């Protein structure tokens, strides 16, 4: 680089989803949401909740890029996030230091932030769990980050194999995290309703004793058989 970037760059003015649309996704299973997006949209399996018993959340993304071994992007997202937002931190999947701990998690909880999601690591697990903030990370490590920047807040980021824009709807549960692109959210919601209805019927069939489905039977019937 010819010049060093500023410690932090903040992008403002992104579109925020209608709260009614966000609430429509509350309680949805991440597996059903992935089905509604043709099996796509889920973050990498390593990004998991610190407390699986407190993992359910929904909210619009407040994104930030926090450089590896650095926490400045987290500070910026904390400052910019509104109550109900989900702070989403791309940390380049860095695994030598944490990018969040219990103190900042507690501040986020105090501010009304819905959840924190990162492809980096966390520390102070017991303290994080005690805050009550749903927090998803790729693991735990005691090592602390620096605060030297640079960081970019409020711009699109990529983490866990997914592109996330500020304002996209983020949903989490004990299975993981799913990203719902805001521009597709109404159509995804419609598909979700159909999938949920089909799931209710499928569960009822299993509870009634079913051991297969029409599709399973068709696939098996079409198999090439070798042997007696």
C-alpha cells in the first residue's frame, strides 16, 4: 500500500428491513431456512454457539471487517449497531487470538444487540454465557487481540462461506447461523411457510409409525440390483 488506511472506516445509510419482516422469521429453524434457499445460506459448520441452550435469535446484520488479531472492527460495530441488530464480524477466520470476550459481549447485551456472530474466535466462555447474549464463534482461545486496526464497519463482508450485507436478516439456533439476503427475504419467507407445513405433516407420519416415504420407495425401486 502507498498509504496506511485509517484506523476505522464507517459506512452508513444502508437499507434496514421492516421490523415486521424480521419478526416473521423469529423461531424459524435454520434447517428449514436453508431448505427455503435450496440448501444454501448457512455459515460454515465451525461457527457454533457458545451456549447451545441460548442460541436462538433473529435480527438485521450490522457488519464489520476486523483484521486478523485485531478488535477495532468489533468496537465500531458495537458503536454503530442499533437494538435488535446482529453484529457480524468477519475476522478472516483467524485462529491465533480471540476477537471478542465477555466484557464486550456484556456491553452488547446491555445495548440490546440480538446476537454476535464471527468466523474468528472468542475467549472468556463462561463470562460470555453469563451475559445471556447469543454468541457464535469458530472456537475458544485465551489469547487477546490488539486494537491497531484497520477496520471497516457497515460494508458487505464474507465469512463462513457466505456474503453478508448490512441489513440482511440473520437467524441462528443450536444448529448454526443462516443468512437471508434482504432483497430475497419475502420470497424466502413464502417458501419457508410451505416447508414448515410439509414438515408438520412429515413429523405426524413418523409419529404414526411411518418407516419410509413415497420418494424413498421410488428411489429404492429404481435402483440397479446386483446379486440374488
